[in-house]
């Protein structure tokens, strides 16, 4: 489907939805078999896929892509496959009195919605498609995948492999640029999943609204880190440096802002840079360093740092470089940049960084931190490092984020038996585990009435007698 246009995508969706209508009941065995097809595709063709990702990133390590995209996707697919059976069982519910005494029953059944549209993003070009696909297939749906145009080689290979090995009426892949994505999001899917920026997420939601398509939006935001006085500072900085280096900082749950006790500023800054250098003794041409995906994104990160520097902010680098801008036209591998105490007006305080740069904000009182976190849009992740349980509980109780990791970063997003998703500007809806299954299922209530209908005997049927209102009013009580 190279060069696919909106009409052909619409036709494909129509064919999938008709196929779903013909087979609305999908057994547990059939769902497992469908998921297994995708697992087999990944296992048998993972080398071809990671080579494509390496090409798109101009040098992302194949080992990292196997760990991040192949194994990450396989874990989601296998978890759904292996835990699906109890999720499909009907959920019996209590019936209201007195119908419960008359033999009524009620249950909730979990039905497939139909065809799910999944728009992935470039930073994890397989995972952001296949992790939600695991939940969609587990719920008995069909799907059409739209990979990011920023990673065109990966999209091309993925499309070819699915076309060769998977029935297009089950899962199809369509490729193309922004215009295809816009047309894709305007189609009457039965559910839509989008991973990407908040700005584009708003457009996806607006387009989906025209067809009343329910959406799952996995967005991002400036995920904050709260470093407590009570933390092990050496271990904390090691884990923070490692987290920020993950995928070159191009992760939706990557930490952006570190709040640290004012007295610890020098120590934290030195430890962060020291640990980054330990992990990556050199940056240029180091295969362990994931480059920025392209020059545009590399320049964007450099601009955020240089604008802050020009505004008078102190900037510290893990490695000495003559010019960050020169890296943009070189191999696009950036050293870690620490921007210290920028004002709220700086772009680096307003935009998600999505690269190897961190903002350090010293604080004197933990309440200042909570107030500052709450002054911005709700982030996808929040991190706390420390051993003060009361302080942790206060931070959790008085902030809002998609998820939380304590004494590490990124880990909550890797949980298979827990929902992953955002809140507010960082997204809506979930996937992973049973919550993902529920997101892509229609939860239908089925009430079974008793054989005997007592409403006439109770005086509830028209024509109503003179005392009908009094009977109703007598039940308006607070107990």
C-alpha cells in the first residue's frame, strides 16, 4: 500500500469493519492465535526491523532497538496472550432490590469494539504500535497501524512484513506523511490510539470527535523529579543519569526537571555529569549513545539549551565540545547538558525537551516544589527519590501525573500488570494489562428480568392512583 491515499485507507477500514460484523464473537483461542502471529513475525524478522531503525536514526544501536522495541513489544504481546482467559469472563453484578429476590440476574460482558486505528511515534517506532496492538487484539479487535513518517524505513519494512504474514483484514499497516495521518485520524474507527505530542494529540482528538470515535492519547509533558534531603545522592544521580541517557532522552517519560535541595546543587550537578561520563566516556561516534533521530530534532534541543545560555543561565556539559551546533551537522549525538535555574519564561521550561538535557531547580521548601509542579500541565510521569515516607505521601497526595516511580525513573511504564497512560495534557486512557483490555472492549451490561413483573401489584403502572406521588415522595429519604 505504498503511496496509499485516504480513499484506500477508508476502504480498508470498511472491509475490516465488515469482517468484524461477520465474526463478532472471537474465542480466547482465536485471540491468542492472532497475537501469536504478531509474536512470530517479530521473532522471525527482528533483525530486518532493527536494521531499519538503525537506518532511520542514522546509527541507533541494534542491541538497544532489540531491547527497547523488539523485547518490549514481545513482553506486551506475551503478557496479554498468557493472561487473557480470566479477563474474558463475564462479571456478575448485584441486582437492585426487590428484583434480586425475584430471580433477576445481571452481568457485564466484554465485547470487541471493531477496528482500532493506532498511530505510533518515531522514538519507539515499533513499541508504540505493537504494545497497544497487544491489548487491541486481546480484546478481539482488528487494527490498522500508522507508523511515524519520521522513521520511514521502519514503516516501510513493517508494512511489507505485515502484508506478507498477517491477514490485512486482521491487521494492516499504512504509510505516508502528515496528510495521511490527518486523513487517518478523521476516519470512523471504533477506537483510536495516538502516541505523540500534546499539540498533535489535540488535533487527533478534534478529528476523532467528528465521528464520536473514543480515543486513547499517550502524550508527554515535562516530567519532574523530586530529590529529597533523605535520598542516597550518589545512587540517585546514577539512576537519573542513566534514565536521561535512555534513547538519547527521546522518551515520553524521560525526566525533564530536577528539584533538588539548594545545598545539594553542586554535588548533584557534578554527580550527574560524572555518571554520564562513566556510562559514555566519549559521545561522538559512540554506538552506546542513541543519536537524535534527525537534524531537525537535534537542532531543536540545541536551541533550547542555547536560548537558556543566552538568557544568562548557567549551562554545564558532561563532555567538552567546541560547539553544540556543530554536532547537529555531525553525528547528532549530544552530551548531557544541565541548565541551572532558568526562569519560567525560558523555552526549556515550557517545552518538553525530548533530548539529553536537564533543568536543575534548587528549592528551600518541599511545598515550593509542589506548587511549582502544579503550576504546569499534568505530566506523564513524576519521580521521587528519598526515604522520607511522610514527604513522599505528601508529594503524591498533592500532585497529579500519569504514573510515578519512586527511587528510579521510567520503571512504572514497563509494568505489564498495571495501566500506562496520562492525565490532562499528558493524555487519556490506558493500555497494558487488564486495563488495556478494558480500554479496547465495550463493556455491555446484560440484565435478565424475572418471569413475574410485580409493578402492577405495587401500583407503579399507569393510570396512576391518587396516592402515587405520596408513595414516591415517601421514599425520598437520606438513609
